[in-house]
């Protein structure tokens, strides 16, 4: 089996989630990815993230599989020269440092394309490289708030952030997606490319049809909690242990649910007979459904609902997802052996390819591949690298 990006060379100057996730996706597809970190401490998620009892980050490996890890102080002149040699070697450079920082160091795109005219460079940041917000600090929560994402998430009147850092992962996905387009463009034209990815733009891009809705109706979209606009009963309902999500969106689903509850009388009740009326009276309707669901376990309720063609699902915890038979059969959660952490579970690349091979190598230890990478690619001897290590350049 072949790898889709076999032979593609990627250099990473990244930290936290968005940039590392972008590089990891390319690594999954077979690219050779070299991640550059600070000597001694490494990137932020090695140093500051949640750690085990031995002080080892339990977060870093999730976003950094399928990479080779080197350390390099490119603020140092010799370190900068070494970085420029790696830029000559690579096809793609990914960075998610503060906007303008690399340019200030003489390592901006205009500088680097003189060294490597074919270079595809991806810069991921909170607000992009231009605009009045470009220099503002950005975390996922900040982007969620300012992009409008938070306003349509959570219960009405209670803007709520998401569990995962959506804007970080989205910008990583868009970064990887953009690289593939730029690679294709390079094949046709020989031209390199600079790609500016903004976490705010990425979040705005998945805000459904909310902008059109607001424009044509004059109404601001609001958070609905676990409900759905225009349909009821659609919500999470308590069972004997935990909760089950029921989505009786269509008329046929509602009719099946009413019969299953042995409440055919509701079908003739003007408050619940039609979709619009059910939505208008959804609180009282949810009370009726909730009183019924609490008599059953999750598995009992799911079995009954599915037999009657009513869309539903148990609301699972992370550990339940990990042990879900469907997840296990599709190998959605992979594991590798980490020298410092032991068995390490993490989500697998989502798409399944018919013939392409997906790489599944663990994340690198700090500076693990310095001697291999700087020796093979830059031609340094072991003795020279030992001296650079003593000077804390690598």
C-alpha cells in the first residue's frame, strides 16, 4: 500500500493545537514532518499542559503523532542558518506563532521564498495576519466568543463554549486542506504559496445558515441548548441511568413516539398535532416524554425507539465511547506505546481509504531525532552535533 503524501516534506514551527494538528494530518497521510521545538523545554504543550505524576505531558502526543522531533534555537545565528537549510529542503512550512514574529526575525514568507521559491507556507493565527484584530491574543474560547459561535451554543440566554477547542481543530483542518490545494497548484505552475488561516474565519465558516437567517428574517439566531429550531420533541431525556437523545423531528417520528408511549390521544390534541404547535408547546411536551423515559434504562429505551424507527442515541461518556462496539470495530481510537507514558489512546484519522496506507507512529520525544535529521538532511557529523548540543543550539 502507498501513502498519499509520500515524498512530501513538511517543516513545523508550531505549538499547542492548531499548527500541530495541521502537521499531524499531513503526517498521517504520509508526509515526512519535522517538528522544531525549543531546546530544553519544548513547545507549550510539553511544558505547561496536564502532566502525569512524573511531570510528562499527557496532552502533547495527541496532536503530534507521525512526526520527527528536533530542537533548535533559531534566535541564535547558527541556529537560524540551520533553519534556513531546512527551509531549502522542505516543501511546506507550517507555523502558528504570533503574527509578524517570524518576519521580525527575518524569517517571513518573503524572506523564505528567496531561499526556497517553491515553498508553501501556512500561517495559522487567531485573527489572521491582517485586520484590526490581527495582534490580539487568541484562545479558542476568545474566538468562540467573538466569532458568534458562542452566541448560538448552549441554552438560550447562556452563551456557552464547546467542549473541544473547535476553532483550533478547524484551523488545523483548513490549513491541511489548503496545503493540498497549494500542492496541486504547484504541480501545474511551479509556484509556491502563502496561506493565511484565521481561527475566527474558520469558526465563522461553519455557522450554518445563520447569517442568511438573520438577514432575511431580521431575527438574531439564539442558543437552543439541546433542542432544535422548528422541531419538537428533540432533546436529551433522563433515563434510569444517564440520558438518551431523542430526535422526533418529522411527523412520522412523532406519531411513532406517541404510539410507543401509548399516548395516541396526543395525536389529536391541537397543542401537539402539528409541527409548529409542538414547537410552540415543547416544554409541556418534553415533560410528558420525560416522565415516560425515566421508567427505562438507556438500553431498554434505545431498543424500543429504534424498533419504531425513531432517531435516538445514548449520551455517552468518553470512556463509554472508547468501549463502544462500533468504535472498536472501526478502530476509531488508536493506541501506541509511548516510552514515557506507556499505552496511549488517541483518535485515529477519520477517513478510511480503500488502498492508501495511513501512518500510525507515536509522537516524538523532545529532540529525539536531532542527530538523525541534522545529520541526514544538513550533513552535520555526530561530533559537530555534540558541540551544538553543548552550546544549547540544538
